[in-house]
């Protein structure tokens, strides 16, 4: 690196070191003060392990469902041309810019105590049914904020797909299922891997949504938040954050190595 | 891309004709559309309804918007200020950094590029805890909006660096820079007079992205804020927890009104870049 280039990178490097790297080093060294076993508390304490497993299962389920739905939407929007297509795409990707708290609120508005779903079920004679505050609400909320990201990625890749390939397959008599397997899947697969990793990492670290829903289903970010604010257990909160950070980073890294994409570029 | 392959004479990126529709895909798209947009429409109307429990029959009102403005007006101003400050830092620190990383082939530069994206990969809560542990005792800093700004900057900077870095790597730009150099332009003149204008659309795109990310950031901000430094999303969380549904909805409407023009501009800039690249290819 020449001195000029180094000078160009210096301000960003200084900001990064002062406000991320050094604080992170401090965070990473904090659990050591309470003994080395604090680092593995997430695996040895049943409460935290349960939270970790619940969070991972939720994130994995949300990722798979969102990828499947978004692939269908991407195939439709990428292959069809109709008036208002761009507007629809813009509307479907609008929630990308929402803080998680808004998504939680939308679920409360539909599935909460005063929600329209409760009104509907009451009118149908089923009593006031709520689903916002349990696993169902959390799952739907996570799918809600995961879909736009995956839809944007899939639509972009389908738009660049060669139409001739599908045309050729069709004229050779390939069925819809054959086309899906031999033409669509190879196009979508790398995107599914890259987008899937980002969806998973985002779902693992999501805090605002679960916070707003005050969910009975505890996810790891909420556990960390409680340890920090309610119990002032800083070393443990640091240890759990490290575990969560390492896990999400590792997933993104593995996806990058296999897919050749860029970590976090679309996060 | 397609324009480049087909060569001059063909209109770049002409929309290909629709291909046979699959009813299943159409059905899923419609369902996802309802799933995404119906709650949003419900929220927008709830914010304008006189009484949510009684439905539209009770009439429409802007009363809740007024209350939001009285209770939370300050959060909008703070969020806008923070987002603009983030953009300023991204311009001053992120653009030169993107250039340095685009031109340097050293191992250190690659490693630094990877490190720089870590705040995006690692959950915001972890970054926030680290900042509090490191600077929590610095009262003046901890209590000021600058503390939140620090968190937002490390989170948004990688997006600017990556966006402009990709633009600086273009081959034609390397040639342009070389030409300016042989004509005797110094570094400052080359950078400000030649390079920055050439990648202007990407810089604008990066600015809009940084702005949007900062305005909507909650995971970090909730931990970093104090009662005197509440941002828009922090205020939203507060209103959802303690106010009636109508106020929460009206406040959500305020957020949408703030974010919509920026998103619209983002789309417009993306088209601008696409068209510019297409005409560049066609011109050759």
C-alpha cells in the first residue's frame, strides 16, 4: 500500500478501530474475569443452551420457508412482464428498510388482543384467537422481514436468466417439473445459498421484533438483553454475544466460501 | 449486460417478452403480496381512524398524527440529524477508503476489507454491548447523540466502502486516472476532479443506503440510547409498548413518510446507473 492509499484508508480505519475493534476486544476479554468456563456458558447452562437451540431452529425454519416462497415470487416477477410490475416489486421489498419493531407491531395489529384476526374469529363464533405473542407470531414476523431480501435477490437473478434456455427446453417437450429442475434450479441455487446465509444471520441476530412482541418464545438476543439490563450480568451477556456473533459470522463465511458471494453486501 | 453482448444498435436491456405463466407461481406471488401489504394497509388506516376498535365507522382523524408529533417530534429530528451525519462520515471516510481498497492489492488491504464488514455480520446487540463496555464511563460521550452515531457509523460504513469500491474498480476508470496522471494532475486533483465525478452515481447510491440504514437502525440503538437521545425507531418501540394502537399506527405512518422519498430516490438512482452503464456500452 502506497502512503497515499494508506492515508485514504486511515480515517475509516481509525473509526473502525476506535468504535468496533477495540470495544470488541474488550467485550471478548470480559468473560475471562469470571473464569474460563464463562466462555462456554451457552453450551453448559441448560437455560442458555435451550435459548440457542430455539433461536437456531427458528432462524433455520424461517430461512427455508422464506427462500421457498421468495423463489416462487422471484420466478413470477422475473419472468413475467405486466404493468405495475416495478411498483409491485418496490412494494414487496419496502419492508427491507423497516426496523424490526415495526414488523413486531404489524403482527400485533393483526394477531394481537385487539387484532383483526381476533375480530374475525369472534365474528365466526370461534372466540378471540390471538397468535402474536407465541411462536406463531414470532415465526410470521421473521418471515415478514426475511421475504423482501430474498425476493429482491431472486427477482434480480431471474431477470438475467437466458429466456432461450427455457424456450429450448419447452420446445423439446420438457414438462414444467423438468424445467423447474433443469433450468430454474441451477440459476437459483447460488442465490439461494447466498441469500439463505444472510437471512439466517439476520434472523439469528434480530432483536427489535422479538422485543416488541414480548414473545413467550425466548430467542438468544432477548436472553442477552435480559442478562445485561435486568441482571447486570455483563460477563455472561458478553459471552453469549460472542457465541451469537461467532455463529452468524461462521455461517456467512461458509456460505461465502461455497458460493463465492460477498458477506453482508446485501444485509 | 445484455446490451453489451448484443452489441450496438440493439436497445440495451429491452424487456424480454413474458414467458408462460405458471398458476402456482402466480398464486404464491399473490399470497405473499397480501401477506406483506395487508398488515401495512391496516396500520396506515389504523393511524388515521378515530377509533380502531370501532373500525372505519367512527370516522377518520389526524388527531393521532398530531399527538405523535407532540410526543415524539424530537425523535424524527434526531434520526434525520444522525442519518445525515452518518452520510457525511461515509462521504469523508468511506469514499477514500473504498478507493484505497480498490487500488491496493496487498494482503493487509484484503484483511482490512474483511474486518470492515464484521459489524454487519455480527448482531448489532453485540456491537452495542462492546461500545457500552468501552465507553460507558465517558459520561459526556455516553449521554450525547455522538455515542449512537459511533454505532451507526461502524454499521453503515462498509456499505459505502463496498458500493464505491466496486465502482472505482471499473477498467475504464483505471484508464481515465492514468490519463489524468500523465497529463500531470496531482493526486488531489485526480481524485476530486476526475474520479469522484466518474463514480458519482455510486456515491449517491451509497449515501441513500447509509441514510436508510441509519434511519431504521434499532438493534444497536436501543442499547445505546438515553432518555434524551431517542431516535425514531426507539420512539416507535416506546409507543408500541405504552401507547394506544392508533398512536403506534400513526407513528408508523410518520416513519413511512420519512423513508418513502429516500427509497424512491434509491430506485431512481439505480435506474440512472443502469441506463448510464448501458449507454456507455452502446457508445463503444
